[in-house]
C-alpha cells in the first residue's frame, strides 16, 4: 500500500476551513483515480488543553506507488492538489511513501 498523508496547519477560521474541506475538497479528492481510501482526523486538544499542531490530517491510500503517481498525475489529482490553495492558507505538509502494518 502507498499513502499520501496531508497535515493541515491550524487555520485562522476553523469553521470555514472545515466547511470548504468537507463540501468542496473532499468531493474533488474522492475522484482521484486509483484512490482506495480517504480517511480524515481532526486532532483534539492535548491532555493539558493545548491546541494540536495540526487542524486536520488526511490519509489517502493507493494500492501502489504507480497507482499513486498515476492518480495524482491525472486531471482529477491535479485539480485536488491545486484546490489546497483555496482553503489551506495556513499551510499544509504532504508526505508520501510505502505503508505497512506491524
């Protein structure tokens, strides 16, 4: 399995970020060819109440690196990647690589 993990920094307006992500970005991302699964988590404050470093973490799963490359290189993948600029003004880190279960 091959994964793309996207770590979104804390936005200035979390409610607006979430609405855009859920209503616009997620439908774009789910159209990426070869995408097998998309999971999203919104980290809660730490035990001491501290704001987490990231507002949202998305994990996109593909069967292989080749499927990932083809999917992200497609028109749908390029549209989803370009859309991040429309809501991710606080910044996002993208990490990709092979994933396994221990």
